[in-house]
């Protein structure tokens, strides 16, 4: 009982009587200090004796040590006008290097960087490092049997560690300008997402695999629109879709049509069924129906069959690359990936170092920070781009399409395979056949993609009898990009119906930094050389953000030449975008209004051709209005319209009203959840996606399933590793939408806001595989938590003494829960919050070795069951004997 109320007594003492902290008896303190140092040198005993007569004035307190939210540990501190903090315990938590020489009473090591060495001499009472040396007052340190306690000012002066004490909340907080080792480790672990599937599954076990059903109700998408105008009949369009699971695969059907004067016209009806076997390297999906196949020229829509072993879910991880270099020996190098500290290392005797860096598809910023022994620093930045045309090394993927083209009604056969030769080179080979009278032979092609250095991509595509293409792309750390492609066509009416002989395309994005916001220059150019003519297109724009203003200037030029006839056209567009964020009451809801205006000057005709003004504002979080006005001065035509956007949680609506017309639309999706027998509404199309539902409950019978009379958990939240997911909580049920089917998702349960503190979740981290076109219901059971308590007592020949400040480890055997608690002044320890599982409890081995004691028993092993686990485990006592 004492153990249970002890934390409450501590809190009340601090809160109501800040000057009356829990005392350590002066007699007990003297006995502890003098009697426990019989094996120490005389000087040390003398130093402690000097402090012994003062210990009766010191107060013992227990504060929760907090650093950036990643270190949370209760520490024993002492107070007498100033707080005295345990140096070695704090350094252990912060992972700061130190070594203790008990004989000479010297604490030494390095601070963060191995080159920054320090030494604390407790005999000479001095501190020194490479930058400074100062004396330590005897009043600044307390020497105890289990450690050394220093004033907070000492930590600030010696290591620039700024400690503050919050008496109201009994916390000890730390701020440091330097990145401390424990935080560096936290950042590295946070950034390091395991690249291998095995590691991911070990961290997030697959508790909810994908199930297959003969039939599963799914999504109903709708897009309805109506148009009214003068002198025309009302016109209605509809697009309806149904996405379900049939025979273990996802089925998508769609219907499009229109209605005019009660006459219905069905313009399109289609279906597509896709079956995904269990994951393997031979076949990932079989698709039947209307499919979009990718050819060498463009994407073709056909009715037929597709076989492939391409991954169903979008790839994220690509591969690991080796970065190896040489610099000054003794240097420290930090590796940052996308501005997050990922790793650090020290060079060897020759100055060599290396990192294995994981790359993802898309773009990755890789930054190396060099810290040389002489204090010099420098930074190197590399930008890696990894397009999907680069296959992972040593991985082969194929695609086979067969069917009939929808528009041409010709046979269509296409097959291709891509192989990742290395992490910088991939090759794709394929064949394509269109049964058309214009060209009846198959086209064989080969595409070789290479990443040279970090930000340069090259591609060579050869398709004899069709065309040859060379393209290059460069991306720089400043986000400047340059793209250039050249294509040479052969005579082929099917692949080149307009008779182009050569074509050049280029675009550039160049940010120029004169201050914090860049001047962005964008340029797009195109040249086509036809058999009888040529075409030039050029567009250059300049954009600059100046506070809430964004002016832009665009120059455009187009030239068409045919024999002696040359047509040229040039224009200049001047625009300004203004964001208005401040409005007086009661019009403050107009905050976020955007004013956009522009003027089009026809350079060729030397006159202003048109101008426009647009104003957009949010009335509420779901209602947005936009007013547009544009006028063509040459034709004297004026267009004015009002756009109304409703973005409700369950549907979306777009309405446009002009001078003589009116259009409106309504779109969204409906999902039926058979498990809860209810309908869920969404404001986005959901066919081809999936939804997961999470329900947290108290599992009273331990069967892992939600039963009718079991209690729901209030305030539980989930964290999902998905950039596109949308989370909504309704009646203690969490819905996550916009997930990819056939994809593994990692889940973390957040209990910080749970209203029932006596319960905790067993599996805080797990993964599930999303199914196609339906809701996946996941029940997350909670169980009652347990408490443990006991004493740590030192057994002497004539007396038994409780030992304060001893670390007691509570470590999960079959789970990831690890807790360290300190014994109180009476030698007791207490912890409340153990979830079900097997635990071992033992005294810190380092402290036992330091004191030259052994604990009996060596450890306790507890098994906490799922049902009735809230019972206390008391009298887990440890007796310490001299070795």
C-alpha cells in the first residue's frame, strides 16, 4: 500500500510545500556516506566526510527527466537552494561517453565528438577540456555511494547543457544547442525504414493478412452533372461505377451516358477484373477486361488479357548505394538523407569512410557534413533521382498484353521485360504488334536507362521501323532541372501519320537566389521538322514571391513555316497573384483570399489582346467561391462567371454560373460495410482503392474478437505509414480511406489520449494487408494492466539497510516493453502499467558490479495473462550480499 501512495505523496509535497521536499534523515545519510566508503581512498572519504555533516540539510526528490520527449526517466536528485543532479545517470541516458577511475577519482571521456575530450578531477576539484579549465567548488558536488551529483550550473558551464526544474509537474527538462548522441540515434532510427521485407515484418508483425471472398460488397462511385443554357435543351451526364470483390479478385464496372429531352444515350459500358495470387516472383496479377497497355508510342486502350509480375503496389524502396570517400584522418562525418540525420562515422587512420545509403523512388537529398580535427567544417550535397524506369538491381519484371484495340478494332499484342543490371543501369526490351493495314509487321524495341553520377539520367530508345530517341535529364541540389530529348522518325504511317522527320523537346526550371525566395525561370521549347514544313514553340516565364505578392512574366513564341509561307506569333503575359490574409471583423472569414489578374499583350499585332481578373475565397471550411472576369478586346467579348465549390465530408459539388448558362455537378462514393451493417460516404472516388476500419475495445474474455457487450475504448488513435491516407473517427471507430489494395501498411497504436488508463493494447505495432474494393475491419483488443512492487535491501552482518537510487529493470521476454525504475529512499520500487506477456525483473548489473554485491534472487520471471491481468505482483524483493 505504501508503494502505491508514494508517488501521490511526492507530488503533493512538491505542489503544496515546495520548501518541504521528502527528506533524507541526517543520521541515515551520515551512516550511509561514512560506512559505505571503507574501501575508498582516504581523500575520497575525507571529501565525503566534509559533505556528510551537510547532508542533513539536503532534501531528496524524484524528478522525471525529459529530453526532447525521447528520454523519460525518473531520477533521484538532491536540493539545498540548488538542485544537484546525478552526472553518470544523466550521461547514461544521453549516451555521452565517460569513464570512471575510482582510485584516482577522475571522470573522463569525450563529449559528442571523440576529439572533444574532458576530465573531471574530484581530488583536485578541476574540470578541463580542449577549450577551457576551471575549478569546482566543494559546495558544487555531492559524492554518494552510487554516483556523483553536481549543481545544474556545472552542467551548463562545462557542457552547455541547460537544465530547468518544473516544480509543479515534478519534471527535470533539458535543452541543448548541440545534437546529443541519444537524439542522433533517435533521428537515425526514425529515418531508417528497414529496406528488407524481413526486417519490416519483424518490427511490424503481419497480424491481419488479406482474406479472399467469393463476393464482398464494395464502393459505388457517382458523378452527376447538368447543364442549362439559352436556346439549348437541358443536358444531363452521368457516370456510375461499381467496385467489388468477386471470386477473390477486384471487379470494376463503369457506365457513362447522357440524357437530353428524356432520351437516354449510353455512350460506354466497361468492366475489368483483376486477380492477384499470393505474392510470388512469377505472376502478380491476371487482368481481364478493358485495360490500358503501354506501348512505345503511347498508351492503348484495349479489351483483352494482361499478365505481369510487376508489383501491384507502387514501389517505394529502390536499393542501397555505397558512398565511399577519403578526407582528413580523424574527421567525423555525418550523413543526412532528406535533411534528417541518418548516420555518422569516423574516418580510419588513412581518412577513409563509407556509408550504405537507402534510396527511394522519386528524389532523395543526400548531404555529408565533414568535421575535421582542426575545427574546419564543410558540406557536400548530392541529389539522387530514381525514376520507375530504373528497376531494382538483379530484379526482372515482365508484362504481356493481348486483345483488340477499342478505337481501331485491330489486334493488339505487346510484351516487354525490364531487368535491373545495377543500381544505375536498367534495360527494357519488348515487342509490339498492331494488326493494322498501314503497318503489319511487329515493332521490336529496346530502352536502356542509366543514372550517371547522382543527378544525371540518360535514356536511349531504339525502335527500328518506327523511331529512335535520345533523352537526358539533370537535377541539381538547388532544384534546378534540365530535360532534353531528340527523336528521329522513320517513314511509317501507323506510328508517324503526320510525317515528322525530327523532333526536339526541352524544358528547364532554374531558381536564382538573391534572397530567401528565388526568382524562378522556366522555359519550354519544342521543334518539329516535317517533310514539308517545320514548327517552333517557345515559352519562357519568370516568377518571384515578394511577401504576399507573386508577379509573373511570360513570353511565348510560335512559328510555322511551309515552303515560302512563314507564320509567326508572339505574346507577352503579365500577371500578379496576391494573397490577402487579414480582414477586419466581421469579415475575417475571408482570410486566405486570392486575387489573380493578368494582361495578354500580342507582340505580333502590337496591341493588348485581353485581360482577366479572378478572386477566390473560402467562406467556410467546406464552401469556396471564385469569381472570374475576362475580356477579349479584339473581339469585344466579355465572359463573367461565378464558381461555387462545396467540399463536404460525404460529397463534392461544383457549380458554374455565367451570363447565359448554368452547370452543376455532384460526385462522391458510397461504401457498404457488412460487418457493421452501415453505409459510409466519401467525397472522392474510391473504386480501385480500399478502406480500413479500426475498432478498439476491452477484450474481457481474451478471444481477440469484439463481442456485443464488450466496452469500446475512447481516445485511442492510430498512426499509419501512408502519405495519401485520410483518417476519420466516427463513434470510436477509425476509418482510413484512400489506401492502395494489395499493399502492406504498418500501424502504431497511440494510447496518449485514451480515457481508460487501466487498459493498454497488447500489440502496439503491427501490419495488415489491404484488400481490393472493400472495407477491411480490424479489431484492436485492449487488456487490463498490472503493477509490480518490491524492495531492494542490503544485508549486512549486524543490520539490514534499504538502498535508494538502485535501477530495477523490468524487461519483456516475449514483447517489446522495457522499463527502468529507481528505488525510493526506503528501498522500495513500484511500477504500474505492464501489459500482458512474460517479464523478467532484475537489479542493474552495472550497479551491482560497482558496489561489489550480488542480488538474490538474480531475477524474477512473471507471466501476465490476458484475462484478469490487473492483479498486483507484490513482494518482489531483492537481497544484496557482499561478494
